[in-house]
C-alpha cells in the first residue's frame, strides 16, 4: 500500500539560514522522526534550482553535499527506507515533466510570481534568466512527480504551491486524473500545526524576509555562523522605542520577530513566549535571552554537523535516487500518455 507523501527541498547555494531551517527543514524533520510509519518522506536537494540566479559553479558539488549533511545534522533519519534523500538532477523526470507543464502554463501566470519580481530586481535583463522565470514550473514538477500531499515550506513559497495546485487541476480537468493535487495552504498549515505560513524577518530590517541572498549578512543568522557572531547579530537587532514587549507585527515588527524566533528555538508555542515577556520594558534583557538560546542552538547543531558521516550520505543518496526514480517515471509516463507522447496501451 502506498502511503501519503510529505516532500520538501532547499536550494543548494550559499549557507542556509535559520529562516530555511525553521521554514523548511524543521517541520520535515519533525514529521520524519514522529510519523514516518504513516507517511513517505521525500527530502531532496533541488540542485537544478540552485543556478536560476548566478552562482559559482565550482562550488556547486560541495554545496549539494553540504545541504545533505545539514539535513542529517538536523535529525533526518538516514536508516529508514521510507525516508528518501535525493538530488533533483539525478532523476531526469523532473526536467522532462517541467517541459510538459511549461506548455500548459500561461506567461501571465508566471509574470505574477512575486519571487520572480523580487529576485530579478537588481539582476538586470542580461542576468535575469528564463530559468528564474520558469522556476515555479520546475517546483511544481518536483511536487507532482511524487504525488505529494504535504509540502512544508515558508510563506514565501505559498504562491508557488498554489500554482502547483492550479497546473495540476488544469491538466486533470483536460486529461483526466493524471496528478494528485497537493493540499491547499490553509490545510498545510493545519497539518503542520501552525496558524499561518512562517516568514522570519531580517534582523536589521524586520519589514523584509530574512534571506540568504542578503548582501551584508548582518540581519541574517546563517546555520554556519559562529555562535558568538550570531549572538551579536541578535543583540544588535533593530527594534522600536515603545519600551513594551508585545506581539504586534505591524507596529513592532522587530520585537515580534524576536518573539517568534525564541518560540521556534525553544520549541514552545508563540502564545506562551508572548505571555512570558509581554509588557517588559528592557529590550536588552529580552534580546539576551534570545541571543543565548540562538548561540546554544548553533553550538549543538554545528557539533552534530561535523559528526555527519559523508559515506552514509552518499549511500543514502544512491539508494533513494533508485527508489524515487521509479515513482517519478510512473508519473511522467501518465503525463506523457495524457498529452499523447506515449500510447496508452
Ligand atoms: P529556498 O531554497 O529559497 O528556501 C528553502 C526553504 O526555506 C524557506 N524560507 C523561509 N521560511 C521562513 N522564513 C524565512 N525568512 C525563510 N527563508 C526561506 C522557504 O520557504 C523554503 O521552504 N523553491 C524552493 C525550493 C524547492 C522546493 C521544491 C520546495 C524547489 N522545489 C519543491 C518544496 C517543494 C526554494 O527556492 O526554497
């Protein structure tokens, strides 16, 4: 019997941030460690997505390995066959399905994608690639190939998830049942026990998302940051002059972000953390609690990272890539038959 699938991936370029960790990795690891008997878990490395914006290609191989090591250090159990760890480019069905989906995707649909607008700003025409424009279609293929129902991602990916549902519904209504439709964003949040999609903010400018492409790095905590450096970044996070701690994302985005980060670091509910600190006037004392917690988290994480066994990773990648190719190729064949590229007999 096939189990429902939970799937996610994180692009392999530059160092991952705590936004990536809490938005994409942690919810997946929680599922992998508690519910792997009920769900198939697909954790993959979207290496084809990694150069939709310019990168140093000489480091891509090490970035790919590093991503896999990070998943392992975060607690992905490598010895369970129902948990798969694979590289996107090793399963050629991703590229093949993308082309088919491309031909059912409207230019207007892609033009509306806010991530494309954000990421292309500043790149200029020559460096803004068709690959970047097309990125959500490849992401849809990543999800649909494995009949995934649940896709833990941060809030910035919600629009891409909605597009995945739209393209799958469009193809199904034209050709019959080809794809499993992933759950809607609200159902995803419910499944992962959250009220809304997660969006950790930049520490220096808490009106914008914490992002690995941030130039200065001052507002971003990377998983590879020295714990003391991360401590400093939290202590110098921008706040406000109200001298009253409260969760108010509009008027106190900096303090609200720190409350959210603390809840995630502690694995506590946001309500409990807000109740503990609400009304306190000394932001410095509160920041120190968050900074200490962050430094302790990074210290423990980095200790686990150096202990990861690369040979075990390579063996896991090879065995998973074999298993998932079968699932992906079966879906690809359904799509090829639907559009008339393969006969149905
Ligand atoms: P990527 O690599 O940009 O980000 C990886 C994950 O981290 C989340 N994230 C955040 N969550 C909360 N707060 C933040 N500040 C923050 N910054 C990043 C992202 O939402 C994401 O979950 N397109 C994807 C990779 C991908 C994928 C897929 C994901 C390719 N195919 C299929 C799921 C399913 C991306 O570029 O994520």
